[in-house]
C-alpha cells in the first residue's frame, strides 16, 4: 500500500485532485476515528478530519517523501485536535494531572476477572462509558492512548507523530492507562 | 508495600516491551501478592475495554466533501487551457498582473536613447536616419529618439517615445509603430508578450 500512496502523492504534487481523493479514501476512517476519540463530537470530528486532509493537500510539497505518509498525516490531525481541545477547555484543566496517576497505590479490592459483556446493549453501553472516560483524560494522555489503542500504532510511530521521546510517550500511555483503570474498574 | 518497580513491569508487559527475566519477576510477585494481581487484572481489563471500542467509519460523502473544499486546483488547469485558446488576452492579463507594478518605473527610467544595430543607419543628435538610396535589413527600433526614413526598411519599424518621419521616397516593408504614451507603451508590451506566448504554446503539442 505504501507504494500506491507514494505514487498518488507524486500525482497530487502535479495537481491531480483525483489522486488525492484516493489518499483520502485510504485514511479517512482512521483520521475520522482519531478526531472523534479526541473530540467526542461527530460534527467536530468530521470538520477536523476534513481540515487535516485539506492541510495535507495544501502542504503536500513540504512532505518528505522518504518518510511514512501516515505518520505525517496523523501528526497534522493530532495537532489540529489538540489545538481544538485547548480552545474548548477552561485553562485549569489543561495541565491537571490525573488524580492518583502518580501514586498508583490505590489498589482495588474488587475481584476483576469479570468477562467482557456479551450482549449488544451492554457492549454499546460499555463503548459509551469507555469513550466518556477517554474524553476525561487530559489531552496529552488522551492523545497517546487513542493513537496506541484506537489506531493500533507502535510506540515508535507515536513518538514520531507527537515528536516526543519514546520515554515520554511510554510515561503518557502508562498514566493514561492507570487513569482509565481507576475510572473503569467498576464497569 | 510492593515495590514501585512491579507496576512498571506491568506496564512494560502491556507495552510488549518486557524481557523474559522481567516477566519472571512479575509473575513470581503476582503469585504471592493479591493486591498486585488484582491491579494487573484491572489494567488488562482496561486495555481490553479500550480496544473493544468498535472501529469507526467516516461519514458518507467524506471524500467528496474534502475534495470540494480543496483550493481550486482545477481552475489552474482550466486557466492553462484558456490561455492556450486566448493567448492575447492571457498575455494581457499576465502582463497587467505581473508588470503593472514595475511598469511605470520602467517607463520613467527608460529615458536613454537607443537604436537597433544595423550597419547603414546614421545617427545624428538623437535622430536616426535611414539614408536615401540605402536599404536597411531587419526590424528597426528607436527608443527616446526620432527616426527619419529616406531610404528603405525591410522589416518593422518601432519608435518608442519619439517621432518618425517618412519621406516620400522612404519605404517600409513591414509595420510601423509609434509608442509615445504610457498606454501605447503597455499595449506594445502586451502585443510583444502575446507573440511570445503564442510561440510558447504553438511549440508545445497539446497533451491528453
Ligand atoms: Zn504486590
């Protein structure tokens, strides 16, 4: 697929918008999902996802064709979503750490080997609960968690997308995971 | 109290970055510590929950909507076609867009007398003379000076910011242009540019 994408990018640089349409088709679901998981609103997610593709198109000449296109595209989309989230939120929430995420000493007494719910209704409720808790995460943890578990990207790719050292990415995923654990353990 | 390191190992495990030795340490601890075992199970459950969220589909018409919001690249393609079909107008537009800014300064700076180089042209006090009985071959261009044609010019004559006298015996085989006003000057450049454009597009066979 990378070879197809590379070929399409060359065509886009020459001004071929149909070739760009094919690139959008390839990545639209993952970019839309990324935006939705980050923003929690379908309308905004669609708007941001479209914006991400438009920026990619406009800046296609600055894309280094030796690199992975998806990494570059995810970076554009992630930055757009983070900007949007910052504009939406009151400031005090920006740098708030997840309560207890540092300590990790609050051990649960509840037996936790409950199987995943099977009926569709339960599954839908669970999905909503999980989405809600993801949206409660501070943006830096949320971004890392979404890229890791929704987009199933490797830690290395996430570190490239966010332009952060691998160690920082790991810490954010650990803290995000711990925060979600605390929120979801009674589900 | 359990060592902080055990929780680190749980995360290393969940990141698939744990070494077999570390995994051994973790497993041994979990066997002997209910609290850590339960924490570990919760973390695994959390990951399973997050992964269980179904994959989302972009809304209908997403791609079409993106394409409709792109800057109008197609207009550029349309422009190219239009320019091929209307070289004079295209050159005029191009000329106005690109040159208007620098034009008037060019017009003002361009005060020096100059004349195209032909052997039998005679120059006297900013007046170029095509002597009687002589034949000048090629286009004659005089800037900021006058032209007195008493002989024959085999080609076009252009006098920019000057006057031309054509004696009764004088003869010009091509076109005669006098450019004295700023707008004449512009028009002269437009025609010149459009001829260049016609040549450029004429040389290129249409692709596709
Ligand atoms: Zn323990």
